[in-house]
């Protein structure tokens, strides 16, 4: 850490136990006559401390600090600031391409006669391998062993590459596969809430902050740690010493009152909060939770709510430090010294939440009485679409009717029948819920009660249990509930994201064939946070988010066509109907089993967290500071980002561009760059087969993110994407307007590139929602897209586009592709770039139609800050960083 100038004289000493620490005192600003921070939101206090600590007169100035203090007068501030997180968190799907980029930058630095070691993380980076395990095997005691074996076989090359990165880069640690989900490992082990480091002879204390290459990095906000998801390229820049450029955000205060009623889960609560905040509109804003309801909200519930900030659109969903924070730090095995530091620092710095303290002021305020939350799911294709449990069957029927299935179709499969609306996947998975002992124990109790009544899971349901950490397995085993889950088929399949990231694995052949034969509209129910189209499984069209206990209940019911609140789920061993209320656990029953969640379990599972299995330890690893690329590899390839056209700064107007795709609202990063199955007849599948890879060994798009050849072919290749240029067709197809030929988007893009024709994407509202997927921007750039024109952008993807040198442009209010009656056959020119861009500049777009008519409209550049402008002009963040480093030679 670099120590700033401290021009405002805020550095103070804090004694905790026998140790002395230095810190930047926010209260000193009032004493120095600069400003009073007492009513500043907690999350902004953390940003303010960051500015004080890094104030250098250049990247952080006194004016920046004053602007943040001035936020209170208007509850907003249109000021750009530079935020420097304490650390970076990665998962392997996004981590592999990040390490590929760093390795590529080292090679580029060497080519410019620079020092390759200049490309090295300057702040701590932790990468947790959690996204690669697939549910190939399920429903028996060997499932975990077999899936781990397949994982190591499929991903050996990727894992060797990550181990190379661990020894080649300093400040870079890898948590091996089979440990847990990165956000849960972060919550249970990596995060400290208050960070410390030594500068010279002094020890400094400051808030634990981070950015992560997964959008659900926000889960750590539940522990009083400010962090959020960024694109991999933005995270790489932060590692290399670049600040995160951001506008001082609005902060929406969300008051929680009352208590949850009997039988209501944290999942019900978070789906309710998600819907409310998505309706409110909080994209790009901080959400901060407050109110007396927090006194009844365990930290695991807070983390559940914080986790889904991307789903409600906020940059973060922050919970301040209080006594519950300390209780959790102690339970999860943090040292007594750490807990004492957190308490002393938070109380001294004004970061401690107390009921009798001065209430913060907010830009806007919402309120929710916890007692009004009712059982619910979300679906069938968006996490913000909450559906009350009592209305789920009705909603499913409406979904079928919308798909043209007014009456359910049935196919005979072996000794049972499979019908539209049936559940074929029931998965307890995802960081959102597997970090929460209450819902995990609740799932085990539902299984136990069902078994006592002689119930079984329906034969067409693929069941799986993928905990977020080994601690979950410890307390499920100690409580005896894992045995019950096993007997229902919810055996351990692995520690990782599995179904939620699209790694649900193949359906049993008879079921898969039946779905394909009749084009059945079947369902998944998962305890995840994402249910976008085409994400969970390519054959499953309706996907429902639910609590782990409800996942078990729906596995027993086997269908979404019944109302679980009134209809029987099944029959007991006497042939009598069994209702949900008969097997649903009480809060008292769950609380009694919480005694099996022990501090010793955290100590045991995290004492050797970086060691990994014998197979991991035995992986052979290449050596050296520069990676030796293998031209025959289909996993790790040297990308072309610093070569040819991709190395040219973006400072020219865009002339004579063609539309590659004309897209609607809520196009997700899953639509743009899928993470799951690679179809054999897709451009990516055909490429892999040309390299001698059989379809059974394709693995997933996510696992191939170190190979740009696969990923650019996979861009806009989601089987559910709808390009309005080819109406009536699902999948990654477009119209080559020059030849009139319909073809895969990749093929058309390469043909346009060969003609020297630039491309644009035109879209509706909320373009780029979902995961912080840098390949959604990288692939867009490699296809030759120069600009994306949309009605609105999701925060992370907008930033990623700029980070790859793609210009995000926003239609003016009331203007859209539909109001302009665009068909995609138009020619697009964008002027004003060459003359010199500025943040939020209005640019002219000239639209030439095939009938020779010409229309000019104004659009707003969504390059929002000067730093973003510099990144774009250099062709991207990595080009900007490399240029700065080589300029210093």
C-alpha cells in the first residue's frame, strides 16, 4: 500500500491490545473544519477513507474528498473518483482468461524491451477454482468421487496453467478445486472486515475492500466488506495498480423492520427484495440496509441478500458492521486479534451500526416489513420475476400457454410418463443459499420428514447437492441430515457452482430423448441466483429459483403444475396424501440443529485450504516468468489483443458499419457469451472437432475461456438468443445483408471483416445484464464490433465494453430500434469520435436505409468518466496500462 500525502491531517494512532496502528480518521475531517461525516452512509464512509489514504494530488485530490463530503447536501455528486481496493477475488472461469491476459502482457512487455516483472499483481489476488465441476454423476455415494475425477481429467491443462500463474506472479494465490464456491470461501475465510498492512515500520488499519471477477462478489457486503463485481479486464488493471474509476454513487437506503414469519426462508426474503429493488431501479447505485429488522437477521441471511445485488441491479447491497458481524467472525474461526481489531476500528471510525446512533442520510429510501414476506420462487427465466408459491402452478400454466401448449403433452418413458411442466432437474447449489445453514438444514429436515412418510423423489428428476464449502458437509453429517438427503438422491456431487453456472451435466438418455422427441417444456428448480434462458440446461426451458427446502419439495412433487400450498405433494406409505405443511420444518427445529455448526469445522476445513488434493499437488507445472504457449492447445491460446487491428487506438469515426445483430430487452451476458454446453453443430463445436476433439470432450464454454478461437465463435451463440434480423429463429444466427444469406453470427462477422466492414450491435433496455463476463466484451471486439447502441446498459458490461475498446452508446429517451423501425439492413455511421470525445458526449448516428432514405439521430456516449475515455482511446484498459508502463522505460 502506498501512503498518501495526508494534506488534511487525518492520520491518527489506534491502540488495540498491545499493538499500535495508524489509520485515517474520518472524524478528524470535522475537527479540521473540512466536513461532518456523521450522517454519511456507511458505504460512502469507506470510499471516503479510501480517498484519504490515497490522496496524492493527482489521482486523488482534495477536490475529490470535498466532493464526497458534499454528497450530503444533494444526496448525490456527479464527480468521478478513483477507488483502490485492498484485494481482488477471482473464480476460474474468469480467472483463466485474466491470467492469460497477464501472461500476454508480459510477453508484449518483453517485446518492447521492458521488464516482464512489471506485469505483476501489486495487491493480493485470490483465485478460487469453483466453476468447473459438472454434475455428470448423481444420486449415489460415488457421485462426488466420479465428478472430481472427470473434472481433473477435463481441466488438467487449465489447472496446470493456473499453477504456473501461482508460481510466476507474486501476490497471487490459488484455492484448488474441490474446496468451495469463491464467495463462500471469501465469506468464511478470506475476508477480514478490517485489513492491515505494514508500510515502513508502521502498521496501518483500513476497511477490507475488494473487487471480484464474478458479479456475486457482493455477497461479502453482508460481512461489512465493501466490494462488487467488475469485468476481468478491469480487475486486471486494478491488480496492476490502476484505480477503479467510478462516479460517486447515489445510495438507496433500504429499511428492514419486523421479523420473518414462521416457515419463511432467507431465500423468500431475497427474492422479495430483488423484485422490489429491480422495480425501483437501482442500476449503478449502492443499496445500504438499515433498520431494527437487522437485529433479527443472522449474518448468513444478510449475505444471502447481498449476494443477489446483481439481480436487483445495484453495484452493491451493503450491511454495516455490528455485533452480528463479530459473532460470525468468531463462529467462522477468525482470530481473537482480528475480531478485536474489527470492533475497535469500526467503533472508532464510525463504521459501527448501533440502534441509538445518528441515522445516515440516503438518496432515496425504501422499507420492507419482514413479516409481510411470503413463500415464493422466481422464474421462469429472470431472477427478479418473483412468483408467490401459491401462484407458481398458475404461472407455469400461463408459461405453457404462451409457448403454445394450452394442454400439457405427455411422453411415455420407461415405466413412467413425462409431461410439460415436469421438473427434470432439482439442484441444491449456488453461493446464494449454500452459505446459509438455516436453509441447508431446512432442506435436510424436509428430506428426513419425507422419508419418514415413505416418500421418494420422482424417477424423472435429476437431483444434486453441491455445497459452497466443505463446512456444509461437516454440519449436515454431524446433524445426521446428509443421510436423509442421500436416501432421496441429493448426494454430494461436488463443491462448486454446478447447475447455477450451467454445469448441470447431461440428463439421463431416456429423459433427454423424450424431451427432444416431443419438444417438451420441462423445468428445473434450483437454489441458485441465475435462471436466464439457455443457462441451466439447453433442453430445460423453464427455470425456477427456490430455497433449498423447496428444491427438495419439488423433487418429491416432480412437477410445477401443482399448487404446493394446497395440493398433495405425494402419498405416504399408507397411501394417504402428504402436503407441504406435513414435511416443512419449524424454525425451532432448525434452530435446534444449528448447534451442529461449529467453529472447529471452519478451523478443520480451512487450515490447509491452499494445499489441494493429491491429484492437484501432483500436477506438473511449466516454469519461468514467460509462459510457453502451445499452438496445439484447445484450452490455452495466445490471444491477439496486442496484435494487428486490435492494437490500434480507437480514435476514428465509424463509417459504413453494418448491423451484426438487432436485439431486444434484457439481453444477458449469458446470451452474448454462454458458459454452458457447446453444441457440435455450432461454430465453436465445429472448430473443436476440426482440432480432433470429440463432442463428449468439449467440456463447456466457461472452461474454454483461455482459448479465444472457441470464445469468439461462441459469442452471441446462446441457443435462446433472438436476433430480430432473422425473425422466428432462436440461436446465434444473423443475416449477411450484402448476400442476403442467413448464417451463424461468427461466420457473418468473419465475412464482414474480410471485406473491411465495421459492425455495430443494436439492442433494447438492460443490455448486458447478468454475470460480469469479460468474454461478452472480448468476443464482441474480436468479431469486429465497434459500437453497441442500446436503450440502457447494465453497469459491469458497459464497463467491460469500454475496457475492450468498444463504444457503448445510448438512445435518447423515447427512441429505440422499434420507434426507428430498424430492420438491421441499414448502414450506420457514427461521427464525433475523431473530433475528440468527452465523457457522456452526444454523438450523431447517421442511419441509411436500403430505400436510400437517411435519418440522423443523437445518442449519448456511455463513456462516463475521463479514465474510461483514456481506456477507450487506447483501445482498452490493458493497452492503456501497457502504454503507461512502456512510456516509463
